C-alpha cells in the first residue's frame, strides 16, 4: 500500500477500540476495477472506489474522471453504527484528499 492508504489504515486502527476496528472492513478498487487488500501493491493515484462496511452497513466513496468524490449508501445505517461510520468516513476522506490523482 502507499503512504496515504497506509496512514489511513493506521489511523483507523488507532482511533477505534480493537473490537470496533475488527468490525470495519475496507475494499479498495482502482480505475480498472481491480480490488486490493491491505497487503497488495496499490498505486494510490489510480484510486477509484473504497467500500467501508461495519456489520450490515455499507458506504461507498468513489470519484469520477474529474476527481470529484461521491458518497453513497444503499442501505439505512443503523443508529448504533452511525458514529462509527461517520468517524471512519472522516478519516478516509482526510487521507483521500492528500492523494495526487492522475
């Protein structure tokens, strides 16, 4: 992983208690639709989409060709997980804003 993605994962791990962090799941995709896990080599400038899930709650952050970002959820976020998803979104957004995209 690249520096900004690594920092994002580290900050998520640092900001959440272990039991909450273990509930979080991230999937990252590049412009070609290839997905990456934490240990894969990933060129962050090719970032296209990240899925953040916590339990049954799923949020998608993706960018268009103009590097405009969209946040989408196709399910209702459960009240008990709203703060977790909001905090995770904040951390992810902060790190994505530091990437120099192609």
